[in-house]
């Protein structure tokens, strides 16, 4: 999901990116980041090294609390922003500014994956500004949000995923959850599973393994993109195992295919205090309550219904606060996005790839003349804003060209409006 919005005089183009990757506590809310930060990343996804040379980093004294007039609210913190002025035509040329509003991650992590801006800035003579989201990376006001006690989690209900997966792969994964539980219940079951999966330390329960696999599969689905198509890679491993391989062996073959050469897999030692993404959990426990869950029949995954009561209990124990599940729709009007946006918004592209499970909550129909949906059937999460590549399929190139054409139309319209109002 993403939206592009314009503001007035300076024609700033904002890519408001809401994205994902795998991880999470206290429930299984997948991230909204541009890339899957744990695995399955394609080397071709990053922008060329020379683009980095054009970047300059600055810090802004940002107000800590914009909505309160008590003295402590006037405190400031350093907010990082990064500028690329190489292509900037200057204010005299009425050139636009492309602004990237940071996602739930450090800004430098995202810059390397956002090809859309540096690739299009030359034609638009645009200035590019990347602004880091507060509480991430180097824009942390009050020290990191309290660390989480919970366990690794991940995943989501991915009904659409099933269609992309081959029948045998699907069946194998579906059966694996019960096989894992069954093995785990035997004496020495956990140590058998630890050996079969070449884990980094003994499993403490079978849930740990299931959760890991759940994260791997949902990450593959969300970022299922060319040229590698992670779902194809994982299923290739599962279906390609030698005849006679049992279910656990096939599942492990899928892990190896995805993660390639490692000395061990699953429950790799993970240092939470090193986690630059940890604050996503705080966000999901405060205002971004995303009620993702799944029943026993919905998907190939083990059942994990969303339960607000237990979710709330988890948030209280992790952060000392209950979430506010209805605040976002109260504030932004998302309860009826069409009714709200058709009168109160302009110049937004809702871009989606339907392979991305999050696209089921995306805007897939035009809402007004300038609030439009541009999606691809085989696209994945944030695919269109990644750097272009020789191997890109035509439908991806077409999607990007459509977006550029729409944006150029906004700019032309803006100056036409300006001209006609100055004549009066
Ligand atoms: C930002 O704040 C620092 C003190 O924290 C101050 O030294 C600096 O002059 C401020 N910068 C601007 C541009 O106001
Ligand atoms: C922009 O236009 C103003 C007024 O015409 C002029 O004084 C200024 O030098 C111009 N700036 C640049 C960078 O061309
Ligand atoms: C497994 O056996 C079937 C026939 O029984 C064969 O078609 C298939 O290619 C074999 N698969 C592998 C991976 O050896
Ligand atoms: C896999 O590991 C072996 C031995 O450590 C190494 O020689 C090989 O280059 C690795 N392959 C890849 C694709 O990383
Ligand atoms: C975890 O990360 C923190 C912060 O970077 C560091 O101080 C600590 O030593 C790390 N712990 C381990 C076990 O690596
Ligand atoms: C799952 O599906 C089966 C077959 O359609 C149905 O009989 C069963 O009641 C369903 N179970 C749940 C929990 O919905
Ligand atoms: C939801 O969670 C609460 C608290 O853990 C539990 O008591 C309740 O049974 C759960 N509801 C369902 C439908 O599982
Ligand atoms: C999407 O991919 C599938 C499988 O590769 C292919 O059969 C289908 O034609 C593609 N659809 C579009 C619209 O590109």
C-alpha cells in the first residue's frame, strides 16, 4: 500500500510508504517495510552505489509534541533527513520536490531500495528529500521504546497466497503443522525437531519452529517478486526434495532453498537491543491495531485467530498501555475510505501488487479523477518503487510509466491552475 500526495506551493510529492517485513510481538502483525529485512532479499533490489554519493544528511530540531502546549512539549529532538539535490532544477524553474516519508525503519535502510525517486528525478528536475520517521534510526527522541519480552512472531492470514502455491507444496505445508506438533509431543521430540531443522540452539517448544516457518512463508508471499519469486524458490525446495523425503524433510528443504547456505537455521540468536525495527511493535500496540488473524480453515497455516482481549493483555504487559483500536479510523476516516477521500483528497496514487497479502486491504478502485488505483496482478509489496532492472517484466514497466504519467499530469494541472488564477 502506498499513497502519493501533493501539497501546495512547492509541489512536494510524498511517498507515504506503509510497508512490511517479518517479525513482531506481541501479536503477528507483519511489517509494512519496503523489503523483507530477514531473508529472501535480491541483490538486484538496491540502487546503484553512485546514488549514495549524491546524498547529504542533515538534522532538523523537531518539536517533540505538536499537539500540546505544556512546557515539556516544546522540547525538540534531532530528526534526520537526507537530500539529493543533484537533479534539482531550482525554485526558479518551478521544479517539484519529491519527499519520501520514512516507513517503520531507519531511513538509510529504505533509501537503498527506493529506485523510483532517483530514477525519475532527472526528468522532473526534482529535489529529493527523505525524512526519517520519528523513533527509528537516528531520529529517536527519548531512547528506544521499552524492549519487548515476547517471542519472535510473524505472519498473517494469507488467503490469496494459497493460489500462488503449487498444490503439493500447499498440502505439504498444511500437513507440516500437525506433524511438527505430533513429533514435538513425543519424548525427545523437541531435540528431534532441533536436529531435523538444524536449529541454532535446542527448540524450547514447537511453536517456535512453527512461528519461524510462518514468518518465512508470509515474507515470501508478501515479497514474491521477480526475478527470483521467493514463493517459487521455497516451493521449489519443498517439491524438489528427492522422492521418499518425509514431510519434515521437505519443509526443511524449503528453508534451505530460501535461506541458502547457513551453518544453522531457525532461532538464530537475535539481539533485541540491536533491532532497529523494534518500535513497530509499539505502534501496533498503540494506534495501529491491525486485526490480522486466521481460522483453522482459512489458510494452510495453523489457526491463529485475532483476539483483541489477549492482544490487549499482551500490549499491557509489554508496554503498560492498552491499544486504541478505533482511533485511527476516527482520526483519518478509514471506516469508509471512498466516501471520505472522494470529497477531501486529491492527487493520490494507491499502488498495489495483488500478490501482496496486504493488498486485500488496499484501495483497488479509482475514488475520483485524481485519487486513483494502479495495481498489477502479479506484483508484490512495494515492487514498483524498487529500482528498475533489465529483467523487469513488461507489466511492471507499464505500471511505473502509468504512475509517472499521472504525476506529470498533476504538475501540469497545478501550473495551469496557477496561471489561470493569476489572470484574475
Ligand atoms: C538545534 O538545537 C541545538 C541545541 O540542541 C542548537 O545548538 C542549534 O543551534 C539548533 N539548530 C537550529 C537550526 O535551530
Ligand atoms: C531566480 O530568480 C530571481 C528573480 O528573477 C533571481 O534574482 C535569482 O538569481 C534566480 N536564481 C537562480 C538560482 O537562478
Ligand atoms: C518422483 O517420482 C515420480 C514418479 O514416481 C517422478 O515423476 C518424479 O520426477 C520424481 N521426483 C523426483 C524429485 O525425483
Ligand atoms: C556455501 O558454503 C560453502 C562452504 O562454506 C561455500 O564454499 C560456498 O561458497 C557457499 N555458497 C554460497 C552460495 O554462499
Ligand atoms: C546487544 O546489543 C546491545 C546494543 O547494541 C549491546 O550493547 C549488547 O552487548 C548486545 N548483546 C549481545 C549478547 O550481543
Ligand atoms: C472447516 O471446514 C469443514 C469443511 O468445509 C467444516 O466441516 C468445518 O466445520 C470447518 N471448521 C471450522 C472451524 O470452520
Ligand atoms: C480471547 O482471549 C481471552 C484472554 O486471553 C480468552 O479468555 C478468550 O477465551 C479468548 N477468546 C477466544 C474466542 O479465543
Ligand atoms: C501472472 O502470473 C501467472 C503465473 O506466472 C501467469 O499465468 C499470468 O498470466 C500472470 N498474469 C498477468 C496479468 O500478468
